[in-house]
């Protein structure tokens, strides 16, 4: 029921924009340069296309919504929400996908390309890859029983990527609370945003390599992290053997791994945060984050309200608008490079959703 309601909101907004053209958008939606109704006339099919493709993908890959929210996060923390994370390595670009926090861990690139291909068929040269990322994150929340929000739109795509900045700006799974706060502050995000956005770890998985030191040699002590629940520790040691390859994946939320809910915070209260950066929010002595964790753990509505506000705030970081950047024709390459490529071979080998586009 919630899924249908949220989809109807997106549909209604596009309709209202055409009928009541010219009315101001309430300021609480976004920064002035972005507008939830940005494509209401140039690509009114957009929310339908994104929703339908992600609905189909999530039925066979329930991890994908978490992966797409993470992809949006990893884009915004590096030179802003400009789809730079999607760019492949070329003669002139060092891809952010090969930065240490991203290598062999980013998922959903093919799904974004699939959406982009369908959108290009419906509305050529109109919708940015950056906006597709932002919309995909919003729809992913809806599909996993999380909150719905109206996504501000009007971003444009970058002409370059920054692998060095990706290594520098993206927070590590082993960060302590001070490091986490600093990492978010660089992006203009405060402590409440840190705790709220960390709630995205209520679903998805993490490689053992991201947290194995906590299980056996925390901070080079030769012992496990003392903030880990002992029963949970034993379970994790079975999943991630000391001499294993580190490629096994473990659910970030051991209770409801495919649902966006408040259980992430309840897990922190029980010393069952998978990553050090998770548990730091609750187990750091005297931390102001503990009060926020308790608030979110006690009331899912409070968590949802804060999560969607912080997602909108994050989505406004360093956006390109107006004539800045470009509207890429293919998300993995800037237009100058993609003009000589066969788009049918570089986007995806999956269905291009021609029936979907032709029926809208």
C-alpha cells in the first residue's frame, strides 16, 4: 500500500506541474537551484521508468536497493552529486570506481545504465545521470519499506572524476567517531545527519575484509573488539575465518537484512553493529550520538523523518546546475568520449525495457 501511495505522489506532482505551471515549489523540498518538478514537462515519464525498472530488479535482487543508495552516497561525497562515480577509466579520467573504498564493492552500475537507456528512448538528451542516481535512491527506500520523499531534481553531470578525492573523502569502515564527524563535516553534514545516514546500513551486505580486524586483532591488540557482543562475535568468526580470503559477505543488519527500518539502531544498542564505524555511534564513551541512536531506536517515525531530510540534504551537495557540466548520453563516459561508442554494447546486456517506454 505504501509503495503505491508514494508512486502516486510522484505521478501527481508531475501532473500538477503541468496544470498549475508557474507556482513556486515549497522551499523545504530543496535548495533553490533544484526543483522536484524539474522534468514535469520535458520528461513526465521519468518517475514511472525509474520505479518500474527498480521494482523488477528488486524482485530478483533484494540487495540492489541498498546498493543504489550506497552508490548515491559514494557519488555525493566526491566533488558533489554529479554522477562522477559512474565514469569509467579512460585516457583522461581515473575512475572513482577504482578508489580503495569502491574497488570490487560498488553495485548497481548496470542498473543505472539500464534506467538511462530507457530514459534516453523516452526523453533524449534531457535527464542527467546524477538525477537518475538521486531518484534511484529515493525509489529504493520506498521498495524496502522505508520512507518516501520528493526528490529535488535539476542536477547536471560532471565532465570528470576524482579518484584521489574518493580515497580521501569516503569514510572508512574502521573510522572512529571523531573521524566520522570530520568526514561528514567536510560535506556540510552535521552529527544528526551522520547518525541518520548511517541508518542506510539497516540493509545490504559488507565484505569480511571490511571488518575482520575487529574479530581477531582490533587496533593491533591481538584481541577482538570489546564493544562486540560475544555471541555475535562467535557468529561473525564463523562467517569470516581468521585465515579466510575476506571475500565472504555478511548482512549489515542481522535481523531484517533487506528492509529499511530502525533495527540497525536496536542492533547498536545490543553491541551488534557489524562495522566499527557503526558501533562507534553508540559505544564511544560520552558521545552525543548515543542520544540520537536511542531516539531512532525507540521510534521508527523519528528515524524515517530524519533519514529523508538528511538524504535530501546530502543530495544537494555540490550540485551542478544550469549550464554547468553536461547531460551525459551514456552514464559511464562524458559525451566527447561516448560519441564514438556503440551505446548498445556499453550500457547493458539486459532488456532495454522497450515495452515499458512504448507503453508510457
